[in-house]
């Protein structure tokens, strides 16, 4: 009952940085030196360890689409899944899912606006993807709204955005409403503590006990 719940990566980081007793979790791509990432089961949260399957906590980054997907948004998705898009993802600290992706085929005369909304964890890499896409297609505007995965999924279902962002798999009841999820990257989840905290390593079971409230002193 005393847990603080936040849908915002930046709020989680700021809260943990300001409370020496706090613990939280954030996207590995969002991690900075304001907090300390602990080892989980003795393994550091790194891209190489996630790719090797030795770090136990990771999740997919999804784009979410509905049945009203227009040609411009389809082209942007094509860019994301191209070798150029996957390179942007890797440069941002996320894990590209296709090392053999085809090159992006540039089309002339593309123009219009794409509204994207959802996960605050996906948003930073999505912004970099949008910037890279707009460098190729300068007449395209991409608006990114950071509202949280659930809100982005709902907005996609309602047609309020062209493209949703989610840092979790879609639930069956969400899929039943006519949306689909496409995994564009994998992301490590860094378990973070305050920099004054002397804890360096926790087991998966210890983390479970802390987050479910079985352990309140650690």
C-alpha cells in the first residue's frame, strides 16, 4: 500500500535519485548516472548480456497499429524495420531485432503528419527514429506524445493516434479490439537504486519480495 506508482520513466529516475531508500526500474536505454543500476542474479544490465540471454530482465518495444493504417505511417514503419532504422535503435542503446534488415527504399514526394503516442520508455528512441526519417523526408511531420503504454494503446484503438508505442506485449482483450503489435526492438530493464545505496546485486527472488511487499527492510 505504500508503493509509489508512476507511468513516467523520468519521474521514476528523479524519485529514486532523491530517496536513498528507493528502488525502481527503468528502460536500460534511459539509464543515466543520476541513479545506480544493480546486478540481477549476479549479471550486469548490458546490451551484450541481454543478447546473450544471461541478464534475466528484458521486454519488447512495440509499435501498435489499427486497421486505419495509412500509407505514410506504413512507410515510417518500413523505415523503422530497415537497416537504417535498426541502426538508429542500436545507437540509442536498445537492442536491434534484425541485424540483416533490408535497406530503406526512399520514396519521393512523401508529405503529411504522423501522430505517435504511448510509452515514455519507447519515446526517446522513437524521437531519434523520427528525426532520422524526417532527414530523408523533410515534408513529413511526426508528433510524439509521451502518455504511457496503456494510454498509447487506447489511443490507437480509438484512432486518436496513427501509431502507438508500448513497452509491453499486447493483452488478448486489446488485440480483440482490432490492433496489432510489431516488435521493433528489445530493451533491458535496469533495476535502479539511489547512488548512496550500498547494495550492488540482488537475486530475482529478492527483487520479487521487495516489489510485492514481502520484504520492506533491505
